[in-house]
C-alpha cells in the first residue's frame, strides 16, 4: 500500500475513523471521571551509612554496599512493618474492616495479617538513584489517611529497624550474662585453689622465700667445699702422723717438743763429754743417762700427744663435713620442694590470671551488648514527612485523554483500514492497476459542474484503446 492509497482510504472512511476516535476518547473521559479519586502521600527517609556507630565506635562496612539499600526497601515492604502499622493505628478496632475480613475469609486466618496484607497493597517504596534516600508513598481515597499511613509506615520502619538491631544484642546479652556467671564461678574456684595451696604450705611470698633458701643453699655449698679442703688436709696430716709422727709439721713446730729436743740435744752432748772424761760408771754419767732417758720419754709422749691431736682434728673435720653435707642435702631437698611449690603456685596463678582475663573480656563484651540492647538511636532520619496532598494522584484525566487521543487515532485508522479490507473499492490509479494487473496509459478528466475541468478518470490501457483519440495527461 502506497501513501497515496492510504490517504485515499482515510479520505473515504474518515467518518468511521472519526467515530471510533470520538468513542475512544469519550469512553476514556467518562471512565476517568467515573473512577474514584485517589490521593498519594509521599515521605522520604535518609540512611546515614558513613557515620560511625555510637556504641562500638566504628563504621560498619556492610552499610555502604548496594545490597544494604535493597535490604532496607524489603524491610519497609515486610509484613512485620505492616503489622506494626496496623497495631500502631489500632486498625483492628475498626468494625467495618472486621466485617470485610469475615466476608472475604469467613473468619479464617489472622485478622491482623489480613489487614497487613491489605495495607501493603497501596504501599510504594522506591530507593533514589545513587543516594541513600528511600521514598515511601501510600495511596488512599482520603488524602488525610494517605498522609497518616505514609508517616505510620515511616515510624514503623524506624521502630522495626531499631528492633532488628537490638534484638540480637539482647540475645547476646543473655548469653554473655550466663557465660559471665560461669566464668565468675571458675575464677572463684581458681582463686580458692590458690589460696588453699598457699595456706597449706604457708606460702606468702614465693619468690622471696625461694631466694632466701637458695642463698642458704649456696652458703652451705661454699662451706662444704671449704670443709672438704680442710678435711682432705687433715686426712693427709693424720696419715703422716700414723706413719712418721716425728716428721709431722705440727710436732716439729710444737714449742714443747722443740724445747724437749733442745734439752735432749744438750744432755746428749754433755753425756758424750762426761763419758769421755769420767767413764760410763761415773755417777754423774749414770744420772745424766737417766735424765736423757726421761727426756726421750717425755719427747715421745709429747710427740704422741701432738700427733694424736692431729687425728682428733681430722675426726672433727670429717664429722663437720658430714654434718654440712647432711645440711646441704636437706637444704637442697628444701629448695627443690620450694621450687615445686613455686611451680604449683605459678600454675595456679596462671589459671587465676587466665580466668580473670576471660571473665573481664566477657564482662566487657556483656556491657557493650547491654548498651547496644538499650540503644534507641537509628541511622534513619526523616528527610521529609508526608503531608496531605492537595490534588488527586488518580485518575489522571489529562494523561488519560492524551493516551486516549493517541489510542483513538490508532483505533480509528485501524478501523478504516479493516473496513477497507472487507469492502475493497477502487480509490485511484494504483488500485485500478493492481486490481486488473494492467499498466495505465492515460486518464480522462472528470467533468465538473458548469463545464469546468475537474479531476481526470484513470482507465487501463486496453480501455483507452477503444476510445477515439483521448486526451493524454
């Protein structure tokens, strides 16, 4: 179909097209005027995702993700928020609403859930692009009710948001409270074991007592070493005294022995002098021999006494060494026992410190969660509350008329074309050529009133051939 054919069809079927157009526009206008007016009130809230949490003091990274805004939109549209709106506005006390519920469900199910589903149908929640603003719109027959419902959804959303935040905190608080009691009992038991052990062993200052006993052990060790040296020397002197007492240094250095030896030497020298001059039988010689024998006896007795004192000294040194050795072993055992006690006390103290540290951490976490559970602040702020709309949001008469004009024009043109297809007429040269399948050679003018020259009548070539000399155009 060419454009000229299309125009010719519209020209021929213009009455039908206009009729369809008028009917479409009229019906749309009538329906728009008959529809009840509805009013839409809109409120806007903004979510602060950059400021740190007032309780934990840090920025939650999950708030900055795109999924966070989608989650908030789902929360606004959730049944929990709708139920809170129903409860907040006391919609369950509406007798007419209860009658509608009984008629629709025959009393089955929950009345509050039915009301929540009903109020959600007129709710429209849309997040703003590239911002943290959420628009909450509500549509109702009453403009005042629309504004009240929109603001009610905003309040319910903020309350539910706070509830979603503090509900886990309350659960954590209960858990940490029970855990803190258990840890406190464990701490008291650990402190009790430590106190009982210290009381049993009389431990006040473990490190100081251990240092004193360890110092005493070192002193005894030093004394034992010194006594071992003395004992070794005394054993050597005792052995020498048993083998050759006269050669013993103690005997040689003894003044009594030295004096006796000196007297003996003088007497022996005098004996030799008198013996050579007076003879062996002279009374002085005999007396001098008796004196020398007595001096030798005294020298032997004194040497034996001195060498015997060396043996006594050796025995005393041995006994002293044994006593110091026994004291050293006892002190060593005591130090080892103290070390073991110190290790036990350290283990008990570490248990107490670990229990104390764990208890402090749990108490600190419990305090934080308790503070979080009592937090009534939220990161949601009302940007603009809903106000009573002055104009109805639907029906939109002007928009509906514009759409009906466009749709009526399409339907009118479509009706004209459909009518043309069911009742095909020759409207012009192209229709005649397509209908007969013959080329057009010329056309005759259509006679007009008063002999004026009008539009030509176009005929196919074989028809023109039968006419006498037609005028060609």
